[in-house]
C-alpha cells in the first residue's frame, strides 16, 4: 500500500516538474521572440534610412517596402507569441 502511494506521489511530482519547465520554456521563448522581432524591425528601419539618405528620390518605394517587411516580421512574432501562450496556458 505504501509503495502504491509513493509511486502516485512520484508521478504527480514528475508531472508538476514537467509543467514548470514547459512554463519556463514558454516564457523564455516569448521573450526571445520579442527581442528578435524588435532587433529585426530596428535593422529594417536603419537600413531603410540609410537607403533613403543615398537615394532620396526612391523614398516612397523604400518606405513602403520597409512597412511591408516590418508587418511581416510583426505577424510572425505575434504568431510565435501566441504559440508560447498556448503552451503556457494549455
């Protein structure tokens, strides 16, 4: 009887440990994703400003391409953060 209770307690503690590691991984994942997206969008902005400084007549095309690229990065970041939130709460 005692061995059965101990095995049940061991299974419960293992499940709790796995849940804590998955929550920790999801939190780190969301943080890394946010930093990566911020870095990517800042690189796009920096490169676009340099390109506009070199060719002011192409500023409209460069600006529109910059906005599209930033929106795509933000969409991927949002998708990844939602996946991390699902891991965290489900």
